[in-house]
C-alpha cells in the first residue's frame, strides 16, 4: 500500500516505520529539515517499550512532494492541521483520502477546507484515534512510550475497501479497531483528555499527579463537565479501552471511589509495558507536558481541548472548569505562570467554589 504521512513525529513516525518494515510504500513528510535528513541517511531509530531498532524509511519536506497523492495520514499537531492540508491541495484529487491521524476535532474542518477547494470533502476524510504514545526525542530518533490500539472509521460509519486496506497496513504497528461511530469515539478521547491536560500543570510523574487521590478528584470533576458538554451537543460518548464515561458521573462517595480506582488502573495500563531497568524513558509525562517542558513550544491544547470549550459555548453548556484549566495551560505556555502543585491547589479551590466537587 502507498501511504503519505504528513508529520513524522512520534505518532506518524512510528506508524510509518512499522508499515515500511512490513513492506508498504510509505513516505514520511516533515517540515523539520534536519529530521528529514536524518531519516533518509540513517533511518528511524526507535527505542522504548519494544526495545531498540532502526528502520530504513523514506522522508521528504513538504516542498518535495509531487502529485498525485493517494492515502494521506495527517499526523501533525492539531493546530497545524489546516495549514498542512492546504499545502496538499495542488497534489490531491477526488480519489485521495485523508486520515486525521491525531488528536482533536479536525475531521469537519478538513472536510470544509476540501469542499471549499471544489473537492468532495465529505467523502474524502477518515477519522482515527491513535492510542499508542511516543516522543520525538532528536532528529531521526523516536521513543516508543506506551502501547495502545488504533480506532479507525469512515465518518458515515460504512465499511469500505479503503478502510480495510488501511487497517491492514496499520496493523503492522498495533491492533486496529474498526469503528462505525468514529466521531463519537473522537469525542470520547477529547473528553478523556481533559485529565491529561490537567496532568501537565505540574512538572511531575503521573503517579504524583493523577495517581494522588486529592488531585484525581479535581481531574474527575473536569472530565465530568466535559461529558456534560458532549451531552449538550447530542453526543453519546462511548467507552474505550480504559475509559468508561459511566465512572465519571458519580452520585455517591462509593461512585467516586470507583472512579479513583479506574484512574489508578489506567495509570497502570499506561506504564505496564515499561521496563525502567532496560530503558530510562525521557518522556515522563503527557504529550502536552513534553511540548511545554522538553520541546519548549506551545502544546495543542488550544486546538483540541479549546475546541471542546467552543462546542460547549455554542450550546450554552457550563464550561467553567475546562476553560479555567485551559487558561492555566495558556498562561504557562506564555511564561505568565509557573508549573507546580500550586496550580492544582488553585484549580481545586475553583472547582469547590463552583460547587462542582465530586461526592
């Protein structure tokens, strides 16, 4: 299968490497010229949960792409999605299909951009959720941080030959779960990710953040509000892997305890494949934490969780907790707020003052 992957960071790079290793014709595309040069000259070096390997890959910068493009996976950060697709417009046609292989609510925006360009946008976009994790450490070097499946689906829920072919190719990396409700699952991932954003307010390991009952209660309240935003938009949020929305609607103290136990289990699942004696992981937090602390660049919170808030405001939903959380991240990125547990204390007080604490 021929695949072009736009964005050769952790998510796109790992997919491209394993598909290439399986014999698929993959081109990794990235605007970081030093990274592209390293990929072409040395291949992609991968370490982490599966050990160390080096995979020969093909790579190019966006300017080096030529038409026509067939299957395209957009694996950029959410805030760069439309710019990336806009660059592709001269190289694609109605037979091209584009997969949003990233976080965020990007699919409708991609469809609209394609339609505005005179293409049949509604039929050209596939949704996905890559639930494995990694980090682009240096040019040509990716750390595989945790295992996880890929959810993949046509936005209209159909089963199609192109979906089956893509699932087979991506299956060389990890388990692929075909979905007839990928839009609902995307909402589910974004709702869940509110607590991932929460974990990035401090420079600490996950067992010190979500792993602590006091802080997990605050994160749980924020996710509960995010679920209410989804409901106000008419979205039924399905469960996936270690996330069950039912746990985030506690009525009693016992319900809250079940939620806290579920969060602990999720932390265990994220860490179970890591062997610190074999590999010392550089990425010790979420992708948001990685961007802020290691890469020292803005995260994709504004383009992903910020969009959740926009959806909430459109229908008059209560977005106070999620807006407060996102504003704190924006202030950290702007150098106006320091990372630290004082952020948790401030948010805890805000949740309580809003009458939104868990029972």
